[in-house]
C-alpha cells in the first residue's frame, strides 16, 4: 500500500508540472489607441487678424498702389491677413490692405467665407495699376489700389479709399451694358446661370456676408455689372 501511495503521489506531481509548463494563449491587452478609438485630424479653423502696415507691405504699397494725392494715407490703412480655401481644397493665407475703418468688418466676412468653404483662387496685394490686358488670365482677389474707376476716367475707384474688395475676377467679370467684357478669359462666366467654383450669385454666402456689414455688390448694379466687386459705398 505504501508503495502504491508513492506512485500515486508521483503521478499527481508529474501532471501538475506538465500543466504548469504548458503555455496558455494570451489575450492581447488593449492599447491606448484601442481605448480611444479611431482618431481623425481636426478640421482646419479660420485664422486671421488686423495688423499695422509693416515695413515690407509699406514698401509694396508705396511702390505700386499709393501716391501723393490718394484720398487715404498709408497710416490709415491696415494689413488684414485671412485664411481661405483655394480651388484645390487647400487652406492658404493671404493679405488684404484695407482702410482701418472697415478692416475688422472685412475680417469677419472672410471668416464666414472660410466656414462655408467658398473657394478663392488667390488672395494677394494688388498689382500696379495698368491698362487692362485682353489676354490676361490673372485671378487675384485684392483690395486697396489707388486708381481710376474702371470705365470712368477721372473718377477714383472705391479701391482708392481702401473700402472695396474684388473677389475671383475671372469667375466674376465686369460686364458692360452691351454684354462685352474686359478680358477674353472671362467670357464663359457672363452666363450667370452657371454654377462653377468661385462664382458669386445673388443671395449666396458672399453677398449675404458683405450685406451684413453694410457693403453693396456690383452684381446688383442696374447698368453694367461688376460681379467681383464689393464696396462700402456701393460705387
């Protein structure tokens, strides 16, 4: 009996040792990422601000857009930087030079356009005033430019005061009463029933936003149409 008991005890010990040595499958622990769930990049947010005219911008403005006799001094102008969506769906930042009186209001407008993802080809400082080139395809959204009003020699444009903005001039052309335009590239956009990226239409986010700050749209003019143009005084 004693011998049998020893055999039984040995068998139990051997079985326990084999069981301990057999690896058990492991259940992987959740990683921090698993616990958080899938992550996505946050949506871009609008950034912008109103700044004093610095040395580089002052040099540009004096060389190209301002001269003695302009109705506003450079000291009364402000640099407004805004983010915007371009035609490729990328977020970019561009400068506008505006009268101090309207700078904060226009900043608010471009915040609304950004939130609505309204596409703008490019925002930049205005070029030097020059004769209109029939073959030009420039599509620059800009503001201050001390020059004559288009089609009205001897009269100052509202851009000369820093309270006018032109948006996507290619998609929103200047159209005379007879239907003619200033540049060949804008001809396809005379048909305002079209709905192409960058076009401005009655009652859309662009028109509504500028109306909120008391600005008027050249697309509402009764004679010629200036679909790109928004200004404080409606001129």
